[in-house]
C-alpha cells in the first residue's frame, strides 16, 4: 500500500513533467505570440520520428536532438513565413489554417513512413529506486531533464538580453520598435524556437509511446488546456497548468480510473476557459 | 536650413480613411529643438508617428541627412539615429526600470545614466521595481531618460511633461540643454507653453492638420501661440 | 424501395450519364454503370484511411491473391471476380454511403468487410440483407443479421482455450483485466470471467480506459503491480495496446506477470518492441509464421505475387483471403443467390483460410486457434487448439 | 457584404434541388441527401462565424445530441404520429442546449474569441466520451442501431426530398433572420461590439441567440440523420465532424448563406469521391483548405461577391414610421457626485462632481488626461466608480450595465467616428432607429429595415448622402462618417447626448455644418447635450456653460468669458509654474 502510494505520487509528478515539456513549445508560440498553432502536436510527432530515424540509422539516441531541432526549426521558419505572418491578428483563420497544416503533416509523414507503429527503444533500461521503490530509469531521467530544461528556460528568459527583448516585444510592441527592436524578425525567431521545443519534447517522449502519424492529436488539446489553466506568458503559468491538469488526471486515475481522469481534465479545462480565462498565474 | 538633420514636407496621413495631417512641412538642425504646438486632435502625435514610421505617409517626403526614409520601418529609422518617446504607454510596464533603461545596450551597467540619476534619483532607487508600478509622471520621466540616454542624434518626444511635477520639468529642460550642447536635435510635441517657450529654438504651430505658423522662437510671441491654442 | 429496379436499363444509364455530366465526373461512372454483367463484383470494405488503414495494404493484397487464385480456377459460378476496394476507415456514414453506391451503381453481388463493429452495424442497417455480406475480422460475436456471415475469431474462441491453457499449464490463479472502454473488450471480458471462474481462477480487478482518448498507463500499471496478479488479460487495441505493454515492461513487471493480449498481431507487436514483449502471449486464428502446410503454401503464393515488398501478414489482413474463399464455396454450394439459399448453404460449409480449412456453423466459423508466445518481435506458436466453436449460432 | 439571399434566389434554388434527382441516380440522391443534412449544420457555423463573428468548434455535439434523441424517439414510438412532434423537439433540444451554453459563457465576460471556440471543442470531446461510455442509452461505441426510417419516407428518393426540404427550410429560416434586424445587429456586433452596446443592445444575448440558432440548425441535421442512416454513433458528436463542418463553412464561404451549403456539398462529395480514388486525398483537401484561408478568406462564394453587388437592388421601398421611443421624454437630469475612479495604478477621476439640471448645450474642456472621455465612459457605465454616485433623474445608475443605461435615453458619439463600415448607410441609420424602439419580437421583422422617423427625414434633407440606401459606410469620407455617426446618435432621440469632439479632423466648412446640426438637434430634442471640445472658438459658438476638468476633478465652471479670465485655467493651459 505504502509503496503503491509512493509510486502513484511519482506517477503524478511524472505526468506533470511530461505535460509541461510537451506544452512548452506551445507555451512559447501561443503564450508569447498569441498564435493558436493547432499543428503543435504534429511538431511533437515529427520530433518523435526524428528519434526513430536516428535509431534506425544506428546513431546514438542523443543524435536525435540536433536532427529534431533542424527539422522542426526549418519547418517552423517556413510556416511562420507562409501561414502565420499573413494571418497575423486573425486568430480564427490562424486556427483553421494550422488545422489544415496539421492534416498535411500527418498525411505527409504517413506517406513517408507508413502508418505502422515505430518503437524507439529506451536509451535507459531498467529501474532505479526512488524513495526505495523501483521506478523506470528513463522516466526518472525525463522528470529530471524536464525540470532542467524548464529551469534553464526560466533563467534564460529572465536574464538574457534576448529574453528581455521578447518580453518587451510582447508587452509593448510599438515601443519596442522605437528602441530599434526588429519586432517582426524577433517574433519569427520566437516562433521557430517554439517549434524546436515541440520537436525536443517529441524526442523525449518517443521511447515511451507508440510513434505513429496520428500521435500528435493526443498532445495538442492537452497542451492548450495546460496553458489556458495555467495562464499565458510565463513558465510559472505553464508549470501550474501542468500541475493542475496532470495532477488532477493522475490523482483521479489513481484513485478511480482513467475514464474519470479524462473527464476531470475536460471539465477542468472547460471551467477555466469559462470562469478564469486568464488562468491561475496570469501575466500582469 | 541646408544644415538640417531632418526635413519633411507635404506630409499627408492618418488612420484608416481619416486624413489627420493635411500637408505639413518642417525641419530641425543638429543642436536645435523644434516644438510642435497645437490643440488636441490637430495631428501633433500623428506627425510624430509619421516621422518615426508607425504610420505610412500618404504623400510627402521625409529626409534624414538628405536621405529619404518614408519607406523605412521604425526599427530601421532607429538604426539611422532617431529615437522616440511616445505620449501613451511610454515604458515597458512588465520590465524592471533597469531593463527599461538598458534594453538596447549590450552591457547592463548603468554608468552612462549617472548624469540622469543625479537629476532623478528616484529612478536609481527603484531600479529593480517593475515600471508598471510607477505613476504616470514617473513613467514619462523614465521614458524621457531612456530616450536621451541612447545618445541618438535625433530625439522625438511626445508630450514629455504630461503629468510631471514642475521641478522635474526643470530637470528635463536642463538635460535637453545638455544633449543639445552635444549636438542632438529634438522634435518635441508640447502642450505646456511655459516649457515649450524655455526649450524651443523653433516653433511649428498646427491647426486642423496643417502647419499654420512656423519660425524661430524669437519671431513668435506668446500671444500668437495662445491665439492658436484658443485660450 | 430501390426504384431503379422498375425502370429499363437504358434510362438508368441515361440518368447516370446526366448525373455524371451534372457533376463533371469522368465517364468512369458511366462505364461502370453499363459494365458487363458477367463479372462477379465484390465490394471489398477495408481501411484505406484513418488509423486502421495500417491493415489496409495487407487486406487488399490478400484479397487480390485470393481473387487471382479463384479466377485461375474458373471464378465464382464461372464468372471472374472483380474486386472493388472501398475505404471503410472513415466515419460509418461515409462507408454506408459507399455501400449504397456499390449496390446501385456497381450492382455488386457480394460485400466483404474488414473494419470495426460500428461500421459493420452501419453497413448491416444499410444493406438490409439485399446483398450477402461476409464480415471477416476478429469481433465481439453475436452478429446474426439476415444474410450476414462472420469469419473472425470470437471472444469465446480466443478466451476459452487460452484461459484454460493459462490456468492449467502456467498455473495462473489470479487475473487482472484491462481493456478499452467499448463493446469488444467488454464482451471478451464477460467470456473471460466465465472461464476464469470455471478453471478455478479469480479476477482481481476489471478496468477500462476511455476509447480514443490520449491514455497514459502509469497509474494502471502501478495498480496492477500492487494487485500482484499472476496474469493480465489485455483487451486494449492499437496504440493503447502498444502504450500499455511498453509501460508495463518499463515498470519491470514483465518478469513475473504473464500477459495475454486478445488483439495482438504482428504490427502491434512491432510497436511494442522486443524489449517489452517478454512473457507476453497472444491467441488468434492466424500468425504469419504459423507452420501449417496451408500457411506455407499461402505464404509462398503471397511472396510470389507481391515479392519482398509485400505488406506484413497478420490475422486481420489474411482474413480477407478467407473471405473470398468463403464466398466461392458459398456460391458454389448454394442453389441460386437468394439470401435463403445462401444462408441454407452456409451451414457446414467448408473452405480454405490461410491457416487451413475451416467449417461454418450458424453463419460463424469453427476454427483452429493458436496460442503464441512473443519472442522479441516474433510470435512463437506454442499450442494449437483444434476446431474451436465460435460460441455464436445464428439461424440458417 | 450583402449576406442575405433574396427569396427569389431561394425559389430558384428550390427548383434546382427538386429537379436534381431526375438527373442523378439514386446513389447521388442518397449521397446529396446526407450532405444536405451536414450543410444544414454548416449553415449554423456560417451564421456564427461569418455573421456574428465567433467560431464554434463543437457543432457536432448538437448534431449528435439530436441524432441520439430522434433515434431513441423513432425506436420507442416507431410509426406513431407523435414523431411529428418528437423529432422537432429533438432538434429544439439541441438549440436550447446551445442557447443555454451561449448565455452562460457570454454572460460571464462576453468572451467570444478563440477561448469560446475552445470551450465548444472541449464540450464536444466530452459529449463523444459520454456517448461512447453510456452504453445503456447510446449503445456505446457501436452506436444506437436499428433506427427505423421516417414512416413511409425511407426510400432513397423520399429521403432525398426530406433532406432537401430540411435544407430549404434552414436556408429560408436563415435568410429571413439575416434580413431581419437581428441579422443586421449580428453583423454590427462582429464589427464593433462596444458601439452596438452603446446603442442599447445586449450584445451577449444577441450572441447567445446566434449560437442557439446554430445549435438548432445542427439539431435539424441530426434529427433527420438518425432516420436516414438508421444508426447514430459517437463519432457524430466528435471532433472530426466538428472540424469538417468548420472546414466546409470556411471553404464554401462563411460570410454568405450559400457558402457553407456549397462547401458541405462540394467538398464533402469531392472528398468522398476522392477517397476511393487515391490514398492521400486528405492532402488535397488540406491544401485546398489552407489555400482558401490564405487567398480567399470569403471562400468560394466570396469570389462572386462583385457580381452579387451588381445585382443588389438599389430601389428603396416606402418608409414605415418608427414608433416614438419609450420611457421619459423630457431632458435628463444628470448629477455626478464625488466620483473617483482608477484604471490599474492610475487615478483618472478624483472626487469629480458635476450637475446638469436643465436642457441645453454644455461643453467640457481640459488638457490631456483631465478625465473628459473618462467622464463619458463613467456616464455610459463602462467605467466603474470606486467612490461616489451618478444619478440620472434622481436614480443611481452606478453599476448598471451600459446597454441598460443607454436605454434610459443616453446617446453617445465617439471622437473617432465608429460607424459600422461593412453595413449600408441605411442599415447604420436603422440600428440607431431600432435603439430603444424595437421590441425583441420586432428584431425578427425584416420590414423594420424600412423604418424612418421625422428626424431622419430632416437629416436626409440636410445631408443628401444619408438617403443613399445601398452605399456602404466604408465608402464614406471621414467627414461624412462624422456626420453619419452624429446622425445615428441623434436618431436615438436621446435625453442626454454625449458628443466627444464631434468636429475632430473636420474641415472648417464641415465643422460649421456640424455646429448647426448640434444646435438644431438640442432645440429639437430639448435634450441635455454635453460636448467635449478643445477648440474654444467652437465652445464659444456652442456652450451655454463650460466645465473645465483637470486631473480628474472640476477645476472651473462658468461662461466662456469667465473661463478665459480664470487664472487657474490659464495656468493649466500655459503650463506649470510657481
């Protein structure tokens, strides 16, 4: 029983960590730029396929990271130029266009790799003891890694000049231009970074899930819910959102069953969208 | 006039379908302050937005050091040596004062700001604070300092003294003088006549989207200005 | 209700022509409308789009192989088979719509379908027995609609022998049931609970996850771990099945807890991967590396026709092969093509599947079932259960 | 854009729909019948998205709901006459649910942006799971099966005509609503919600009605889908159908009535033809779809917009007299008593006290940030008072919703002219006339678009361009827009008229005209007119009394002469000095 409790709590933490890392890319794109990118899940999917491709070529797992960054980055730049910029400040059209894009990406990957499940083998096998109950090593690593990535991001966004410029652009674009900040280019760059982060998330979860063209659909809505619940424009918002969604899902699934867990997530999302749209941790 | 840093003429522009400027001309030379004066809604801020490139001008030309710039984006104009302190939302509310000031600089040290902090110690005291917590007047001061400290050859100030206490207005005047001495040019939109009279080298008086009166301060008396301000 | 019966062919052709023109379609519609009546047309419903289209290529290939063989042997009642593959991977209404087209425009003689149950229900209520309909894949059993014939494994066929084997050979006393939340898993678990009790085992828990939702299985696996069952009976399908088994192994439970999955074929096993497939069993009517003479022969023909680029063989795919053979036998045996004649003929009908020959009883199939243990990403068939009853008997 | 299709076109369409089956085989009739039902649902999306300006992403939920309801009814009461009542009820249930959701969500904060879309999306996912899990009622994943067809109507031909009839009904319904004031108000709402509210309309309720109607349309589709297909499955509530409906509306053209219909039938039929022909048909659909969004935001139908305008009828039908506006008629007594208010950190009104106890023209002047416009926002209930109270005719109006305050007889004109640019001049003027005059039922009567009032007649006399019925406000010059908005403000025949720099950006001639109109109107309405103005020369011409605001408080009050000689006033204009 006690061991059960421990493991279930770690499961909750793990759930939160994965949610956060998977929503990260969207947090940048939707949270900072306000772009509703429905193709986010497909970027994750591409990242996962990168992991599989590296494995298929017998390269080390970590080689997937640069590959994913390259693929998603390039795609991101193209999409920003072709879809996002022309539809700037037309949220509904962006929504609809990126949905079309996600369809396009799914089918292209299907044409390229087929529909079969690709399994990416665990870079870390076996289990490690956490609070003297065994837990899968790679999942532990993923938790640690997510925390690291998020921490790094908090530091970079808070300290670096670029981070400050992005904040400036988000907060007051007109004034930012008066200071010579090339807002358009900066926004494009930010979008690309968001895409890369999505790809990175894809690489990280690849060994844990069945990799196939439709996997993105599982992540897009969850990611949106996380952001809406947490509040846009801050890593803290992202974390609190992941905590609520992932936590609620994990706890309810642990206490009752997965169906209730899923219902809880949907209901929570609806309630927040409706009653507290600025989320738990709203940007000032 | 030949030595002028910025020249503009026949400027027509506005928002959507509505022309606010109906043909305005003017110029400013290095080490000179051009004060733009007029009632609300006569197009002063619109003129500034046109000059800095937020609004495309429908007709007319803007020359910076003899180069046409009306096609350029605001950031490009900044890189050519202009800067701008807007009338509304003059600072980044969710950035600290320090970040507001050092945003455009590679390094974050505050040495260049010493002379400004002398005049406005309150800024130095609140460096870590978010600009959003400042009062309207304090924001104006912060924005003013930021713009001047960039050491750009041409500074556009839109109502810099709005809501600023008068002793601080005097500090502003002194700092403007200091930059003038260093050869900087200013275009200042102002409603505060007293301030305008003290800093201006030339006036540009506007009414209903047109320049109705322009010339050196010496040639234009307060009565003429008041007549156009209708007070 | 189908008023095209009551008007002379010429006019209906005319209509089709006008229609085609009106919609700017290729004259293809036209040609199909006047196509020679000699061909024996089969509307083949397989997944060409959507997640299930994973099986599409195999389904198509196996059907084509069967059609080629049958045609070489003189076709059905002397008429060459013409397959009309049609997408059943979309929403049921779409598929039903295609069925109408195949009936009215192509005037098909027979439907063969390999798709999910919701689509089957849609087709049954659209076809209404006007055309015989052979449903080939593994399913929940109990389909007895007029003029419908089911070939797939039923829960009874999968569960009864495998559970008995587990209890007897593996000394499994306690089971944990996990499945997707829809009809097939629930029916299967009904059967499972019956036989588990019968063989003196007990069910520790029965759990379902939302079907078609983004599921994660850490919580479930942790619960299983603390429940310490001897075996887990898995009725998850597709991605959920892959996901669960990877998580299960990830938590290191694969060493001491056996897993019996009721819908585990080659593609899914590849998804699960070698490192997660230890101690995992599957019970189906067909496995690609089955060592029966029939299968050797079948695989040789398959390879000969499609070469080494041939799509992966698996039970859901090869059932289409059985489907065509069944059709041939059925029409060969029956006098006339009326539903009653066909249903009458179906009783005791024998025909070839990829695995071997089977018998149809009560419009379902009694067949040999195979229990396989996963070795890496391969199935190792360790036990054969002869001629297992379908457990469903429909009127004929 | 002219969104409504005249009845004539509708009749033509009816003829086409009736004749089509003769040309096509049964299969195409059957196929079209299905897409007609989808089209009915897509029509609802066009209504919300193209007209009222918000995008519902979960319409399948309503399609599915009524699908299940009518399915259950058909099974329970097979062949009974009660079905005539029950099926419409199933459709209405969807409409009611949509209206309820709309009311709840919109009332909360008038949220109608992407978040509303997300809510509807999440709801449809929920609906899908419920339909999937609740076997006992819905039949679970395999769906609700064995649904009998409509008694005597279940042959392909008959099914086609049922669907066609439903589509025509839906089109007629939407045509009617879109030609009625309601449709005009939706279009206005999408362009400038705040402005509409300040004409006294409850925009959130209008949006809820639009959403409810879209739900009803989806309901009609679903209610007939059940008998036509004989099976209702959870996919019917799910995300994919919702997405398809949106895609069809977008590709066909959300802005015009026939757009979604065309989208559903063409794209739908196209994809179902493609799906059998080659594997990656979805790629084509997706590409087509992105292309349309990027290149033709108004969809396929939008391409023909120019033609449509050519055929637009120019003749104006005979006017109908509008009733007098209800409520008190005499000039409003306005008292602002010690009101403070702030936005964020900044205090914008500081214990402000003003009183306007008699009809006449009063001017408010003051430097930037003095709180002039904020005072207007306070009066129209858009700015909440932290302290103090505002009285209109001795009743406190602090904390009352803007549209209610406006209905008490408050009219307002903004500094920047905010007319509804996509609407014709006539419709702009009508919106003003309806304000405070039209009852809820009236909003469904197209003839209200012919309303006129003596004042409108006189205004048309003064300004010829106001009589040009079909010209769009977008085509007006800045000056004309100022006049149009002023006219709109006057047509509401307010008892308290708030004018914010009515002459901003006008040429001297235009300025003179406006001055005259204001004088004329104040006499004619006998109203209290408050004008924010900077140009003292205009103030001289207009004001009986001048109020000078400074730092959110009243600095001075009196005749123009008093004000000009007031040293304090001098000081704030000349600048801070001690």
